[in-house]
C-alpha cells in the first residue's frame, strides 16, 4: 500500500477474499498487555473474549458497529463466567454476528491453522495432486509437484494409491487421503502404489511444499500463440509464480495471454497489487478507505512485464483479490473481460493470531476500482458477458481437462476477442480509446 500513509499501515498486511493473510497485529496492544493476557489466558477464557472485543473496537471499518452498542456488548461479555474456551468461542461468535458482516469472524485454532497454511501457499506433505479415478474409484496421482519428495521418489501421474501407512484407501475421499498424507516436516509416510499392474511400496519423508496456484500452458489457436494462465488463489507465492508464467509466455513467443480467474476466491491484497503491476505500466490499481474515511491509492509503478493483448476470464466465484485485479486491468483499458458477473466483495480484512492459537479476521477497509466504482454486492460486469449453461458447467466440472480449450465456451470467446484486430491494436496502445467488444462482434 501507500508507504507514506503511515496512519494506514495496517492495510499493508491486509487480506481480501475467502483466503486471508496472517499478521502480527496483536502487537498493537503493546508487550506488557500481551504478556499479561498470555498469563491470564492460562486460567481465564474471559481474557480472550475481551481481546477479541478490543481488536474489533480498534479496527472495524464501521465505527457505528452496525448500529449496535458495542460498549454494552463488552459489558455483557465480561459479566459472564466461562467454564471453557469453547464456551468463550460461542460467546465471541454470537457477538461478532451482531455486526452483520460475515467476513469479520472468529476461527478456532484448527481453522486458523488451516487458513494460515492456505494463504502461505505452503503445506507439509509429499507434493502430489490426487483425484478419484472414475473407473477404479481409487485415489490416483494426477501430478507430482516439481522439487517435491513425491517427484524425487518417482511417483507418476496415473499411480493408484492403495493404502496410506497401511490404511486402505478404498472409498476414501481426496480430502481424507490428503489429511493422512500431510504431517510434520521430517516425518515419514508410506504409500502402497499400483502402477500398470505392479504393486510398489514407497516410503517418503514429508517436506514443506510450495503449492502451485498458477498454471501456464502454451496454446496454439489457429494462427495465434496464446499463453493461458490460470490463477487459482492469491497466496504468498502467487506473484512469483505469475511472474514466472508471464516470462514463460515471452520465451514461447506468445502474441497474447488469457488470464483465467474463474473460481478464484481471492487471497492476499498485496499479491493482487503486485500481479496487477506485472500487466500494467501506469494507472491506478485500487483505492481503499478505512473507518475514519482516510484513503490510500495504489498505482502501477512502471514494472509491467508485458504489454501484449490480454483477456481475463471471470465468473460468479471470482471474488475480492480477483476483482481488484480485474477492476484495475478493465478500468485502465488493459484487458478485455469475458465471462459472468463477478462475486462482489469489496471489503478488506486483517487477521490476528490470538493468544491461544485461535484467530480473528476483522474487516478494516472498503475498496474501490480505479474508476471509483463500488462493486460490493454488485460485482464487475464483463465486457463480453457469457454465462455458462448448467450443462456446460457440469461438463467442465466432470472433465477439468476441457477447461481452457475450445470445449470451454468462455475461453473460446476470449480467443475470439483476442483475434479481433481492433482489440489487439487497442490494447497495445495505452493512449487509444478502448473498444468494448460485444458478443455480436464475435462469430464462431
């Protein structure tokens, strides 16, 4: 964010979307307060309740607290005796619910740990992607991630996992299998594998795995070389992975890009800003406004990696950080947006780790697109609106390999838009007038 706006520094560690950044914002209370709370929490869940109240009182974007008497809520919370942390958790959630903001929420230690793992873009495991084989109904390896224990051990796409540490995977879901495979770094896990009729037992040592959130594919579409990039989440590694993907496109001598943000729920605010700067040399990216009405405007800084024509794919599940990136590139006439209306979440959260390992997400700001548009509960309207039918959605969901191909109607429409000579010429020139391409312009 704007480094000169010191009063607005909490946004530098902010998050948006279904995924949330971890921060050390508990430091706002000071070391003495923190130490006293740490000691009190050993015996009193009430200290945790008050810690949550204090954080919301200091940071929440609506200083009227949804017309609630926030001081009276504190008195009510502290008048009760809590026999367990779980009882305190229930009281905290009930108090937060009165704010009418689903994004200001309390997380128990397990939920907070899951969130931090998600936003860090790292997991402790062996580095494989799995799915259920439709024919055998078994857990099957889709991919061994680069530089992972799985790849080094020789696991391959198509390997069927029969057992994990001796536990049969028959009727096991991908989620259940993942829980068994993940564990503390340095510990081992044993997999029984079937490959082309042969059975193998492979022992692997868990390591910290950087989760791929960006996937790049070179597409040859008629006479066009297209760099297709799918961004699934704005994790802490997303910007580095995006930079590598764009550069791969340059090495492949692509003449345009398709950036797929469909289903992307958001993530780290700074990741969305950094990625916007990879596509945009100048112009505003996003404006955020806090509870006091103070605003911070983030701009491009002349570090764009490419100026090639760009199409962005969005849908109703493209939210938050996805909408910041889409809004920045759309308003600056840098890209044509194809697909369905986006989700419509224009709120920024910060996350605090609490003394018992639980966590609190607090909405701290409202954001606006470069043109000053408030997309909250509205979303971003694509330049080329194309909703998928239920049949098309089911087809892509059941066969993900069709995503980003000519069997994917929204991708195909994006390719048609990029093939429009006027659009390509317009995107290359920052000074020319943007041509909004309608579906009537594209016949295919």
